[in-house]
């Protein structure tokens, strides 16, 4: 199928498009920032700019589209001032209205519209077991979700099947609910939140991606669909399980009043109790139905991941030859890094070659040495940092003949120095730096090879 996705550059969106691509679906992306999207997306695909959630998306993005998945929206984990609430509503309700209106005016309409919603729809419900037939709760989040789903349902008037995905607490590597939780827990400073009695209805991001495709492919699924694992747990059990997986104590609870002081009304995202079941997910097989297995899978991955692709209209041997010349690294590196190749241990790049560089990061000079590992002309090679600013840097360059040109795929695994505290502080800044560096590289390759 050809599937149009909004919010594809976010934590959930990136996992969804990888999952769909691996199953040979064609992906098209709507994004607010088409300049940064190529470095934030893990695959090369058509990208269309959608400048504002209260503006219509470009009509050409829908050409030949069979399904639309709407995941875009402002982050709700922030203090809910009046202006912030308005931004959140526009990013979800208004954007959905614009998408539905665009679909209704097409000659060839998508068959299905999967629109994100949230289990916040149910409000604070204590120990009550909630399936998709449960009534909405009261408060900002339930009202938001109710409006959100109401706008999505308007697409049914045009014969489009609509699924409102009520997403629970999403767990995954390098994002989602665990991103702020893991550093304190890894340092032995974690604990229950509030009373710890509130139910957490969670889902592994891999299962969420699978459930989205299941909703697209299953004609009998329509209306609300709870995107949660089969086994919700109280917060105290969640924190105990996470601490056990990490082999750390969990002796430092976070009182509810502290969260209310810090987050204000938004603290209800963490403190409310929602015991939700996915009754309508009939026929879907969860890979991670149990919390311990899900957390073990996520916590076993210590490396950060950079994954991106770029297609160029040049033959693979020409592209590989360009990347085989170490001096060309200087062409592909932003000038502000003052990057310079100092020397190679062999005349030409090959397995076992050591390359010495110098560069500056935020004005601080570094020496960097890389070791070329796997070397397989003209399909791939890898380099490993032997000396440099990272605790670990392992970068695989892959080249694939595709559509009369070459797909360049970069896959880097990296760790930051100074352990968990250093990672917690530096990771957001390093991530932005890498986006700038690789964004420059994408633009330079486009300039040199075309697109």
C-alpha cells in the first residue's frame, strides 16, 4: 500500500515508518520542517511540507494514497498554560480537521484513516477496567481526546474507514516515556510516582507500530481502538520491574505534590489511573505482552542510534568511489568544525586502515582516529572511533542500487562519555549537533550528485 504519515519524524513515527518499510509498503511523509526531515527520518521517501496544523496540507501529497496515519501533535508533557493548551488543541484537533477536509475533496480517497488519540480520553478512573466502550472522563485531556476523535469521525461521511488509536504509555529506546525515567533509575535514584497505586496502561513501540498496520489491514476495525498491552500494571509494580531489570534499587519515590508543583495541571498525565484493555485488537499478536520482557528488550540497548538514508541519481561504483576517498570527508563536514584529515595508515582506504583527523566541537579541539573495519566494495564499509570525543562511535555506510541510482544508508551506534550522568545531560545537545552535521552532509551530497 501507499501510506501517508504525519508526525513521522517523532519517536513513534520513526518506528512506524521503519516497520511499514520493512513490510514493503510505500511511505509518503507530511512534515512541518521539510529541511530537517531528511536527517530525522530513518528512510528515504517523498516528503511534503505542511506548514501549519491550521492550514490545509498539500493536495499532491495524497496522490495514489491508500491509507493516512496521523501521528502529529505538540508534546503534552509541559505546563498547561492557556496558550500552551491552545497550541496542543490546534496541533491535534485542527490538524485532524484539515486532513479530513483534504481527503474529502479528493477524487481518489484513501480507504482508511488511522488517527492518534490517547487513553487520556478516559480520565482518572481508579481500578475500573476500561475497554473501548467506556465513557470519557472529565478534564482537559478527556475533552481534547473527545474533540480529536470527533473530527476524525467526519471522514466517515465520505466512506473512509476511521480508526481512533487511543495510545497508552509508549515504551521504547531513545524516546517515549522511558527517556526521562531511565537516567535516575540507572543511577539507583528511581522510585514510584505519587501513591504508586495508579494503573499504567503501556505498550512497546514495536507493538504500537504493528497495531497501526493491523488497523490499516483489518477492515472490521473501526472507531476507537485501545493501543495498550494486554497487561496494565500499577505504577509501583512498573517501577519495581524496571529497577529489577536494571538491577538497581528503587528507594526514591516522587511525591505527587512535587509533580504538581513542577508540572501543574499536566501532572495528571502521570498521576491519573487508567486500567485499559485492548478488547478490539482481535487477531493481533503482541510481541511484548508482558512488562518485564518489554523492559528487558529496551534496557539492553545502551547505544544511541542514528539512522538515515539519501538517494542520489548516480551509479553505485561512482558513489562508493567518492566515499572511499578520505579527503572527501572534509567536503562533507560543516566548516565550523574545522575538520582536517591528518593522514592514513595505508595509501587507500581498506580494511584495517587508520585515519587521523582533527576537528573542533563548540570551539574545543579534538583529535579523532578511526579504524576501517568491514570493507566490501561497492556495497558497504564501517569505521570505528579508536580515539575521540565519544565513548563509542561505530558507523556503517551502506550503498544499494535502487531506481537507477544509489541509496546511501548511514547507521551509527554511539555512546557519550561520563556514564549515565554525562549521557543524561549531553544527549539532547549531541543529538542536535549530529542533526546539523548530517543535515549539512545531505545538502552537500545533493549539491554534488543531484537528486
